[in-house]
C-alpha cells in the first residue's frame, strides 16, 4: 500500500477543490419554496401569510422601541374591503370608499387613532414591506406610537396594470 505524505495530500485536496465546486454547481438544486413573506401574491388563489406579516411588522416596531401588534378581525375585514375596491377599480387610493376614519366609523369600529398604508404592484409581503419602510409617510405609519391592532389584506386582479393591491391598517 502506498502512502501519500500529508503535504502532498493537502496539495491534492487544494487542487481538487475548484473542480468539486464546479461540479457541485451542475447538480440541480430545487428553488426555495415560495412561503411566508416571499410567496408571490400575483396568482389566482394566492394566500397571504398573515401571521408572518404580523410578526414582521411587530419585529420592526420592537426594533424601534414600540409595542407589538395583534391581528384584529375588524381591521382585517376593512383592509380586505379596501384592497378589493382598489383592485376592482384598478386604482391605488385611500379614498375609494371614503377616508379611513370615515370607513372605520361607518363599520362601528372602536378606535382613537388609526393609520393606513396602501400599495400596488408589489408581488410579495417582503417587497411591499421594504417599499413601506423606504417611504417616509408609510414608514411613519408602520412606526406610529400606540398602535396595538392591525389588519392586512392583498387582492390580485390579473386584468389590472398593477396586478396586486395591498392594504395595511393599524389602530390603537
């Protein structure tokens, strides 16, 4: 049996490393699953991971010394209605169904203060959240003090120029 000296074995392994890396790139690796914050909403039947969305927003708020938010069924319904209205009209607007305070009052929703972010054209929660953080007015809403409850919704309209419509509502 022949033996390879340690220095020779090390040189051999070092020389083979690029080849192994090259060959490993040939192996098919499946793409990561589109789950949670990275799931595309630009498809019929796509479902938003509302728990992951809540956790992301709460984590962001915590990082700025603010409290967590919880999902609120009333705000969820209002956010859904707003996203539906925008998708149906192919228009990004806070006022399609009246202003936020008016809409929440009409729904009999108890609140002292509420804020709303709407957006269109972002396919994933990660994308829309990044857009909201980069926009000073949207970011101010994400970081509004005293907000404890949230509703979030996304609606897909394949005939729209935007395709995907988002609404986030936060209330105290």
